[in-house]
C-alpha cells in the first residue's frame, strides 16, 4: 500500500532526454492489469516469472511505439500481489523524465 500523501504526485527523473522539437505529440493509454495477464480475476497462483514476462512485453511494445506520453490504468506501486515491483518505475526506466500519479484505489 502507498502512503496517502503519494496518491497524487508529480515526479521528475534525471535521465537523458531526446526531444524532436516538432509540434506533434503521441499519447498511448494502456490498462496493464497490474501485469497479471489473463489471470487478473482468477483464483490461481501467479508466479513471479509471469509478471516478469508480462513486464518485458509491455516494455518491448513501448520501445517500438515510443510515445511522448503514456497513461496507465491498473498499475501497481510496490504491491505484494505483483511481487513488490514498482511498475511505474520500471516503465520510467525506458527514459521518461516525468511522471504523474493519481491513485483512486488502494487496498488497506
């Protein structure tokens, strides 16, 4: 679970930025279902390897598309159900310098 003070947050990450200086922005929205794949609503064991593979698939797609802005739904921040991986941070490691977070549900 997250501290309530981090439910709405803007962050800046230090990383190399490549800007094309054009006036066209690409935006992608993606419900990653906390990387659980088709097991999201099933009472089955979800091995860490499955989450790792699904994360790699997501990262591969974003490398191909290379959007300027990504909007996520169902992303986990250090949640036990997804093996305490900060999924936002993993995606930011692709080189996105900014992030904004709005949490609307947190299991307590």
